[in-house]
């Protein structure tokens, strides 16, 4: 029987970042993932943005998550010799004079200058932004499928990647280790996104998943290095190619694109985007959001060496590097899990 330090179940953002953290700790792993183009990480736009612009505040734990985020991905870009993280600033379009005044009043806030700058200029002729926009610092986007595929393609001995479905009935639980097929492990970490509800070891943890849809469009407009946003984002991918989204729904949690979401996204885009465009693709996925909108990590109650990393909601890109490190430090370096994100709150 081949022995590894860790079994990681799930190879989305959570699982792949966990694998990288184990590499940094000189711990061996098997990453087991059934690749599916509709998984949250593969559907996501990959944008990272510390601001909740409509609510005029920064997102949870922004001061720890965002300032070094690009460098975390860049470290992996250098290791894997592949570019997948792009420093494109998100530009939140100010809708009217009242909102502009609100932002001006906020400029005295402690966090303001660390995260945003008010710009009194139009983004472009075709992006209506007469009241200017909020330039959100420390924002950008990650090509997540490229990142995941590149990481997995580079996994080599002593580590292993298995492209297969995990069957919880086949995990043999001993007092101080686990066995799965022909392998044994000291620890298991479940990083399954919304699939945790099909795993008997994580059944008591409840998510509040949110479905979202994204359109790919082609348009003659040339916007680069910037992601205009209001209601929906317009993410420039490459010459004339953009992604637009997204919406949130909490029923019909499947991966099937709907006409109603398509219309909602187009309507929101056309409020401020005036160039003609053609829709080339439409996808849907389900975000693994938690009930209290906080990540979920730490030790499970079923076994002292079973762990979880989940609950990233719509913030997988920014949460995965920070919370995978928190979990690996907890497992191997006597680190602590913040009580607000500890899985214990569900147990
Ligand atoms: C429309 C949409 C837009 C989004 N936009 C953004 C964005 O712009 N920025 C951002 O940061 N986040 C965004 N997100 C959220 C982001 O995608 C998630 O937070 C993140 O991808 C979750 O990663 P995860 O690894 O926890 O879960 P997942 O990506 O779901 O990964 C779980 C993995 O586990 C595997 N798995 C599960 N069960 C098994 C099993 N039994 N056997 C084998 N493999 C298994 C799955 O195949 C999958 O690969 C968006 C999500 C959606 C749906």
C-alpha cells in the first residue's frame, strides 16, 4: 500500500490551493478530482475585488486578503511558468450625483485610501460613466481553468493526481489513518464545493448555494486593463472577447443556463454599455456559499484527522490562498483557525 500524508478530495480552487500549501510544507498528497466544466471554479469569472461597491464598504477581512493576493498567484505563475493572474482594476461606475456625493463623504473613512480612488472621468465613449467611477485598487482576475489545469498537469512524484469520483463508502477510517483503494493517508481534507451534501463525512455542514450565470460576448469595443462594473461586470478576456455577469438565484440549483438570467444580465449591461455585441456562450454554475457568508474550515467532528475547506461563496479567488494557508498551519504548525470561519460553528 502506497502511503501519503494527505488525501485532498476536490480539485477546484480550494483543493488546488490546499495541494500547493502541502507542497510548501514538504507534505505529500493525492489530489482526487472528477473534472467537470460546470464546477463553480471553472464557470467563475475569476475576478477579485475587495469592495462591496453597492454597499459602499470593503468585504470581509479585506485588509488581510487583498494587499498580497496578486503576489500569491504570481508565486505560482513563476513556479508553473504560466501567466493566469491579471492586474485589471475593477472600475465601479458611479450612477448619479447622489452616489458621487456619498463616495466623497466616505473619503474620510479609515479604509478608503487603501482600497479605492474616485476618478472624475469617463471610462470610454461606449461605457456611460458621466459621474466618473471608483477605481478599485488590489483588484484583477484569474483565469481559473488555466490555473487549475496547469497546476494539475505539473503534479508529479511523490504526489499524485487521480481523475476519478470519490466514493465516501470506500474511505476506510482507522483510528490514526485512512485508506482509500490502494493508498493510505494520515489526513483527509474535503474540498468538494457544493458536493459536500453527498458526502457522509460532511453531511452536518449546511451551505446556502447560489446559482449564477455568465455570458461570453464579442464586441468591437476596446477596453483593456480595466473591468467596468455596475450591476454586472464587463471583463475583457482578449481582443474583442468579454465575459459578462453575473446574477444570483437560490432555487433551481443546477448548472443549466436560463433565458431569464440571460435577459437580466443583458438588461443590466445595456444600462451603461452602448456598443453592439454578440453573445457567443452562456454558462451556469453554483457557488458554494455558506449561511453566514464566511468560509468554512478546520477539523471535522467525525475524525481528528479529517478536515474541510469550503464555503468560499463568490470569493473563491481571494479566499483560497489565505484560508488554505490558515488550514495547513493549523494542521502542521500549531496555527489557529479564526473562530468566525471555523467549521466548529456548525457542529
Ligand atoms: C457564475 C459564477 C461566477 C463566479 N465568479 C467569481 C468571481 O468572479 N470571483 C471569485 O472569486 N469567485 C467567483 N465565483 C465563485 C467561485 O467559483 C467559488 O468560490 C470557488 O470556485 C469555489 O471553489 P471550491 O474549490 O470550493 O469548489 P468547486 O469549484 O466546486 O470545486 C470542487 C471540486 O470538487 C470536485 N468534487 C466534488 N465531489 C467530488 C467527488 N465525489 N469526487 C471527485 N471530485 C469531486 C468537483 O468536481 C470540483 O472540481 C463564481 C461562481 C459562479 C457560479
